[in-house]
């Protein structure tokens, strides 16, 4: 019998009643013969509450101890879940990360999974038990508890599905699946039947946050099919899978946007070797992730350099860059009120004119494009933040996303 890994997010296990519902649901699958491995998040709000507690002790809590604290949220939910299953007359075992040998590196708060020892899970499955594994946590090589970063239970689930060679990794959440864009701002947004790993990576990193991005990278690497679906209905959700030929028939699969970035322009940059390295060095040293970078060809040995950074790092980046700019005689301007709007689709690879259609659509709405960047399956434009909704809706219309039903 095949193994099924299911992950339930914080809202799905947000109360005792909901934990009972999840137990009931998992028992149904178990009765149909599935060997069930269930990964749970902490009850909704729990991880945030723990962080608040830590911050009452220290503004920058010790990272090792913070992971010890944060890992308790999932310990609560898996134990309650196992009790619920048992109270319904079925056998269950809850297991913490270290008990199933989830080995990670030592980066507290954002550890990466290296290895999983599946033997204990398999033994429990053989005994006909439902196995509940704590998401989001692992153990480094010195046996310290680590956590995987916010939303990390998705990664636990996908990593377990890969290690157990599960048939599918089902991610149960509070939305019906992956949508062509955010339904909160575009009422015509449509649930997709399927999406490729690469498209999902673009959509996720651009702000369509249904799945934690690292879980998608993991799934792609190990070819784990992910089914994102709602805990509260029986409907099919969205399959996140390897690219198929059919997917290429569709020009654009989705419109993503990100309001959490700021733009920085450095003007009068001397155009000579080593300058870009000099400018970005302090920014990278500070661990700030720079996204779009545009540099123009120079006129008279002077050029402009524009790039985006997360809003949260904007002030820090401006301070660091002010210093470098003074050193090289350049000046710097910044703008926090921008948004990045992106169209994503594997079909772009095989079709010309997609960019032009995007530019025309924005121009028809009188939206000025400040920056453009492209990849094989994505075109992004930076626009004024106040135009985000208008841009997303008009692009969604222009590419007919309301109607396209990509088949797989
Ligand atoms: N409980 C963790 C968080 O809130 C991990 C997760 O839910 O995936 O980020
Ligand atoms: Mg999540």
C-alpha cells in the first residue's frame, strides 16, 4: 500500500474542534487503506505568541534557545492530534523531528534538512498506526534543536514524502489551491488545476504565498508531486508537478505581485571595472537580498544603477550605500512606494510577443513602467505601488486568465 504524506497548516489545527476534524479526516483515508504520515504546524498564532514571549525577555533572543522554544508549538499540535485519533478508536503515534532523524545544518531559525531516517516511521506504519510528525523542526549534527524558517512545515512534509517515496504530498491549507492571482484583489482569479514547479517558484517568490518556497525547491529536486488543497472541502485543489508539454500551450499562467520591495537608484556611477563589486559588497555582507538589478550603458563614462531590495532592509541598505556613494562620487535616491508586477508562464518560452502585450496593457491604463526584468518564464515590471491592483486586474484580463484551463 502506498504512503501518503499530508500536511495541515496552523488554521487547519487552530482549535481542539479543528484538530478533531483533521483526525476524523485522516482516519477516513486510513480506512481506505492509505498508510498515513501527517505533518502538522503549530496551532494558528502559536508560533507568533512564542516569539512575543521571547521578545519580552530580550529584544534579540538567543537563536539557539529561540529554536528550542519555537519547536514546542508543533509538539502541542501533534500530541493533541494523536490523542484525538486514539479517542476515536484508532492507533496513532506522535513523533518529534529528532525522533524521526530529521537532520539539518546548524543555521538556527532557517536550517536546511540534510537527511531523514525513515525507519521509525516505517515501523509504526507497519503496526497500522497513523504517524504524526512535528513540522518545522530538526536536529543539527551536535544534537541541537533547529527550526526551518517560518512556514517550514511544508518543507518537512515534502522532505518526508521524498524520503518515504510517498505517492503524493498533500498540503492542506485554508485556501482552495493555487490561483491565477490573488483572489482578494481580482475577483476573476481562477483556481489552477496544475502548475509546474518552476512556475510555482516564481509565483511563490513573487508574493503568492501558498507554499513555502523551499518546499517547492525540494519537491522539484526529488520529483515529489504536491497537491495543495483546502482542509475545509473535499474538492480537488492544485497539483504542483513537473512541467508537461500541455502547459506550454498556455502563454501566461498567473500574475504575481510584490509590494514589499523598494527601489534604489545610484546616479553618476563611474563606469569602470570593480565599481559594481564595490557598491554591492557592503549590501551583500549585511545579508540583504538584492533582486532586480539594472545598469544602463554609460554616456561619458558615467552610468546609473538601479535595483530593488526588500522594504524591511531599505533603511539599512540606504545607509550602507550612502557611504559607498560618497566614496565614488555618486548620488543615491530611493523609493519605497513601488510594486513589482510579474506575469509567469512556461508557455512564454515558446511564444513571442508576450512582453509586448504586457507593456501595451500597462500603457493602456496609463501605468508607467520604471524597471523591467525578464527570465525564461517570467516578465516583471516595477510600477508605482498605488497601481498594483489596476495592473494585476488588467493583465489578468488581457491574458484571458479567467478562462484558460490548462490540462495535464
Ligand atoms: N509554525 C511554524 C510557523 O508558524 C511553521 C509552520 O507553520 O509551517 O511558521
Ligand atoms: Mg504555511
